[in-house]
């Protein structure tokens, strides 16, 4: 009797699970792969606004801890600075890891996943003094000049002070 019940409910609910996956991506979050040439384009075409690029990963606890501060910064200072996130997770983890992570924090700023195969080239492009440790944030002026880079988890106050220091 138990076997029949399991088969019966399995036949009803299994198709629903397959048709409606739990990690469905929201329409507002779009993640594209990005390499150095596309990143250079974003940095150099600022349309009069500053830029904060944050390098993060879903497996990085300090990255996750600082993410609410980045969301708040983006929402509060969107007239002064664009916030862009770049995940260093693997591009094939967008559906399984990156979308759920961004959805959890209701991220409103643009995010990419790094497709650059040469990690050293990616690191040196952003800043030759950067070791590659994450989280890392890079602040650029409206002309694409790097003003500051910050390593390690930062608070909203630290991000806010940097933004107001350069864009007030």
C-alpha cells in the first residue's frame, strides 16, 4: 500500500518539480559573461558617472557579508556612481549558484561572470598591485581613471565614505 502511495504521489508531483524548478531566475537579473575588452568598455564609457566594480564569488563568505552594503550603496547613490559586480564563479554556475545568490540579496545593480581564462591578466588589468584576493572593489571616476581599490570586506560606511570622498 505504501509503495502505491509513493508511486501515485510521485507521478503527480515529480512533473511539477521538473516544470517549475526552484532556482528559476528573476527577469530583473541578467548575467552575462565578461572579459577584459568588455570590462575596459564599461570602465571607459562612464556617461558622467563614477563606477565601483566589486569582484566576488558565491563561495566567499566575506563577499556575501558585504553584499547588502553594496546593494544599499547602489540604491542610495545611483545618481553619483554605478555599481557593477563581477563573479569569479565558473560561467556554468550562473543558474545553479549566481542567480540564487543575487536573488537572495535582491540585487538591483548589474552583475557579470568573469570569462577571462588568464586570471593573472584579469588581475593585472584591474590593478597590478592587487593580489587577486576577494572581495575587492575598484573605484573609477567618470573618465575611467582608477581612484582607489579596496581589498577585503567593507561596510556600507566605508563604501559611502569612498563614494562621497570622490563624488560629492
